[in-house]
């Protein structure tokens, strides 16, 4: 009698080459720019990111190439507001299946709550529609496998909106690494700091619930893990992590329903006055009656169950090792990157106040990052990047400073998606389902490791086979 072989076992035993060829897709500029006609675009998820970047910015900057044909959100008030805010004349829906059945779509953009991404991605791919999704691709390994399978069976292509890859300073780091200035990589240290304005804000929103965000190791760190995967040029194979909830949530003597109705505003350092933000009042406060969602929820509420401190060790197929941490209540916003190579070291940092002549207003930093209208900070006109080869003096590069629009990455990503433009195609900025999967699988593995106290192998989560070199099957 023959031995029964499962789908997962079959893919693993047939080798990395076959598995890789099933999921690798061409650069998405080749997918989307095959016609002179405007792309018929639909958006599901009309929160602030969907409305601003995937909505208004896309319409204003790429209106010659795209036409909005549908907006969808389960909250009828938000989707109605979105139509006016974005400035489009297209039908709106509260039922996604209805939009799919009634509207001809070339490109679907997914900006819903993270844990629901898979639902819309899969339905779009099943209709052979190209899909662009915000990070993270999804929040657990079962949903990740479902998306992988849907991509294998679809003529449409999933495009990951990994805008950090396109960030100008990160592109420069990638170029230096690829030049072998410091030799082959052996280890990377990445420490990311969210300040008490930006970091705290995640705990006010739906992100504070693990069942919706998968924790910040998915929602936020997917950006960072993808950067690492891309820069290292190899796949993660094993993850070990520690994490805890020690600052927010139940770790406080008082709490309220939300900031607008709270009696502790004078004693709470984290009081957030949403009434000063007209857009949020119109988008969120005016539409709470439909679904009960509070944009200024209490960050001390006891239901919060994500981590607010995280450290992760990642081993890669090419033997590079990563030491990563994420802090959510730092007094300043920034990061420290260090790459150790066999022939030297590369490092840079951002946002360290005592290293800057005129430190930025911490309350405004994230707002500038999300803004696509301005790209410089007057007080600082360069990122400092330092390389030093063994037995040689260090070299200091003053790289032009860009922070707004995710270090300039938002526009550059859209330029490639919609205009087919990328001045540095050999860096492989375009991210597909495999890239999205590997980024979230690090976060998923990290959560499992924190829960169990044990290391987790990436190969145990889905049928993706980790590869030593990311592009070896092209």
C-alpha cells in the first residue's frame, strides 16, 4: 500500500526550487503596467491610512493612471466620509462580496484590520484580481498558508506594500551591504524605539488586541523584519523571543472608557485630546454609533493583551544572526542599525536627541513620517552613515535627510506600482507574497516563542522552504 503524502510534506520533499517557483512573481511593475487604460481600483478599509495614502494621495498624484470604482467598509459612516474626503465619485459598499459582484476591479487595495486581511486578499485573488495589501500580510500561520495557496491558484498577483524598502536611507544601506564594503554579513543589530506619543497610540486602538493585530510583532515589526530579510538577502530559519506587557493595559492604578469621557485627564500623562483633530472627529467620533469603535480608547484598559516590550533573535539560512528589539514607550522616536561583516562594520541611527543639534518635537515626529507633502527637516539635512573596514579608519557619509512619507518610500513605491518606475531595479524593491509571508512568519514565530519559551522553526509554520539566497530561483 502506498504512503499517503500530505500537501505540506509533498512541497517540502520536492525541494526549494519547486516551492520557490510556485510563489515567486515578477516585479509588480510588470504586472500592473500592461495597458494604457486607467486601472480600475477599489479600496476595502477606509480608516485613516486607507483614506489618506491609498485614497487621497493616490487619487491626487496618480489620477492620470487610476480610477476609483468602489470603496468598502463595514462602517457605513466611515465609508461615506471616505468618499468625500478622497474626492471620488464611485459607489460605496458595506458588504465586500457585493462590491466584488457589482464592480469590475483591476486592482484591490486592502487596508482593513490586520486579522481580516486574508479574507479580502483571498477573495480578490480568487477573482484573479491583482491585490495590494498593507502590512502585515496577515496575523497567523493558518491564514498565511491560505494566502500562499490562493496565490498559487490565481492569475492575479499579491503585492506587499512594504514602503520601508523604498525609504531612501534604507536603500542606501542595502547598496552598501551589496557592495561588500564590509564583506559578507555575519550579524545585524536593530533596535527600534517608539516614543510615548506614537508607541502609546497603538494601545488606544484596535492594535492593542492580539486577536486583531497579532501584536506589534506583526503590525509594526513586519516592516522591520521585511527590511532585515531584504537587506540580508536570505530567509529566516529559526526564531527565539522574549516579550511582556509591563507598561500599558492593566499596569496602572486608574482607567476610563476613553479620553474624551475620562475623569483622569489631569493626572494621566497619556491623555489624548482627539477633539483637536478635525479629520479624526469626522472619520471616527461621528461614526462610533455604527460599530462602537473608539479611536481614543483608554490605553490602560484591562483587555489589552499584546506586548509592549519585545526582543527577538533570528537565525538566517546563510548563518546571519539578528538581534532585534522594539520599545513602545521610549522618550524619543528612532532606531539604531548596525551590520557586522567579515571585513568591517556599517551603522546608522536616527532620532537620538543628544546626537542632534535641534531635536524634533516628539509629538510631531510620527505625523511627519505619515505626511507625503514634505520630505525634509530644516534643522538636520543628512543621515549619518558610518562604515569602517577592519584595520582601516572609519568613513562617514552625510546622506540627504528624508523622513516624511516613510523616508520617501511611499511615493517611490507607488511610482513603481503605477508608473513602472524604479531607478534601482537590481535592488528588488518589489515585494510579493513570499516576502509578505516571511516577514509575518518571523513575528508569528516570535509570539509562539514568547508563549512557550522555546525557539520556533520557520519551516514548521507553512510549506515555504527557507532559502539561503532569496533570488536564487529567479
